[in-house]
């Protein structure tokens, strides 16, 4: 009986730890329509995150941004955020190819263990972008972000 209570408590603690930083929705990813005739050259540069679902690696980070840079035949995305007065910066490479849909694909890595793609649902290239990410797995990790060229601070 004691072992069962301990196991139940342990599972509860693990559940809270895992779920407090991710927004998990179950079922298949919804089909979304990305920006038609996406112009990567106009999209490159600095974007500030205005709203987002939290992700596990940010854990309550603030003042987040993404910088999209062309590096040869790939797009490098620099993601920065502040947590406990420390600026954290993560660099990831995308397999985006000009002329494709507005979807940036990533390989699994130490930061994002699922390799969740980033789809641009809407943008005017100068003021805002709505970004969505989802990947089918045993658990589904869904992220929405609303970004802006202007810092919210």
C-alpha cells in the first residue's frame, strides 16, 4: 500500500513537472495553410515574440526574440530569451528552401527533442507574423507564437 502511494505521488510530481512548461494537445496535428508566395528575403531579420505558449527549454523566459539569417543554402535561427537576469541564446539551422511553403523544418536536437517545424501562417513582413508548430508523436507539442518587428518593451 505504501509503495502504491509513493508511486502515485511520484507520477503526479512528474506529470506536473512535464506539463507546466508545455501545452500538450492530443490527437493529430491540424492542417494549416501557410503564407502563399512566401518571400524569405523580406522575412529575414529580427522578430520579437509578443505572445506564445511556453516551451520546455524556455521555462518562464521573458523578452524572447528570433533572428532569421541566411547562411549559404540554409536559414539559421537565433532564439534568445531572458531568464533570471541571464540572456540565453540558442542557434538552430533550418532546412527551409526558397520557393517552398512557409515552413522551416528542424532536425531533432538537444533543445527540441521532437524537431517541431515552424509554419508561418500570416505575415506582412514588416509588423507581425503568426507562427505555428506541431508534430505528431506519442505526445503532441503545439506552439503558437505571435511575433512583431518592434520590441514590446
